[in-house]
C-alpha cells in the first residue's frame, strides 16, 4: 500500500468507523479500496478478540457493511458479497455462509417484481398524470372502466430474479425490479375489463391483435359491460393504454361516434392499472393447476374459470388502492409504484 499521510489516514479512519462504504471512502480520499480495507483491518486488529467461542468466518463489521450494501443496491448478488468479503477480510467463504450470516440482520432474497423500463420522458408523463389525479377520490375512480390485453402462456411462469433486502420491496428501487420488454409467441391473447362493481367481459383474441380486431372487441363488450352495471353514461370514463392499435384512427373515430370519454394514459404504466393485478392472479393460479392444459382451448377454459371466481372484494380493494398508487408515483417523480 502506498504510504498515506497521517492526517489523511486519520480522516479515512474516522469515515470507516462511521460505517461509510469502503468504495465511497476510497473515492472521497482518492485512494484504492484495498488501502481503505487495510486501514479497516488495522482498526479491527486493535479490538480485543472474544475470550471464548468459535471465531467467526465473517467479522461483525463486515457483516454489517455487506448487509447495508445489499440493501442499498451497491452489491446485487451473493457472488458480489463473497467477492467483497474476500477484499475486506481476506477470507474465501461460500455464498451459503454469507446468506446464513445475513439472516442476523434480517436480510434475505426477495423475488424481483417485473416492471417495464421507464425512459425519462415516460417518467415525466407519469409524474404529470399523478399530479392531475392526486386529488381524485374513490368515487371518481368508480366512474372508470379499466381494460387491457394480456398474453397468457400455456407453459407457465418464466424465470425469476431476486434482490436482497431486510424488508420486502416497499420501494421499487432500480435494483429491486426486473425490467421487461414486450414479446409474443406460444401464448393466447385475452382482453378484459373491470369496473368497481364487478368484472366485465373477457375475450380470447385469436392470432396477433390488430386495430380491426380491437374495434370489434370494443363494439362487442365495452358498452354492454357499461350498461350491464348501470353506469352513468355522462360520467363514464374508459381506460386503455397507449398501444398503437388503441390509438389508430378507426379507434378514435369509434370513441368520438359513441361520445366516450377516454382517460389520457401515460405509457408504460401497468402499475397504475388495477386490471394488471387480475392478470397476475390468473397467471399465479394457473401455475397451481396440477395438470397443465394440453392445448389453448383448455388454457382458455382455465382462464375463464379463474376470472369468474375473482371476488368483488378483491376488485374493490384494487380500486381503493388507486389514490395510493397515484401518491407513490407523484412522490417518486414518475418512478414505479409498489403495485
């Protein structure tokens, strides 16, 4: 290690004693992380060892540091943690040893929720939407019919990714989510709608959906579902996302002809749409079926069966969550909500 002036050494020592991350200290004083680790080891060696008991494979201070860096997303995986321990304590430990030690701090693996990647302009649009609707009450949201398509696989869920934390994801930090991209193939496409008073129709859309097919769905189901539940035509609002088929000229003309108010919706915002939670329920329950569907007809039957059993309480709880969703997006300047 290159000699460090006494004054700088003492300053680094104080930062280490305060529990600052080693990389942060190294950057602040323009020294290598290894130099800071050596100073930290010197500090530890001056602490009297315990008189009894088996020596720990990972020092308490290192365990505390690793737990904090996993929580903050500085370290992302157990492999990162093992590498950090080797630098700090000069020991090679197995990842299961690290996981066992981190349990003392309540740190464990959580499944990353899937969230679409947000570009800066999309964050701005989400923030603006949240600002416009920050004072909306549940009664106002009751006027909105939420709708969406979802592709449902016959095979089941795709691979999971994990993040490490001492709490379940109460905040959707970048390192705590799995970013997704739109894709297709090997699935059926379904369309559904929901209102505060119950579920509307569910439709299986064969093949790849286009604006003509979408127009047929709107004509067949939206007004029928609205009138079935006796919603006020004057205050009724229809929600859809900004998929290109939804914004085609023939779709806009249909809304105009029917004098339907369409909620202006920010792109990449499934976390604001409660029907996405219904799709999650359906996919989760499909995974619980003991026998996989042999074909798409059987898959469709299973989807309908689950859809029809979703309770009114679940639906209304999702509507009741809307003010909180809006509040979270506003607080996070357009970032992901927890939903």
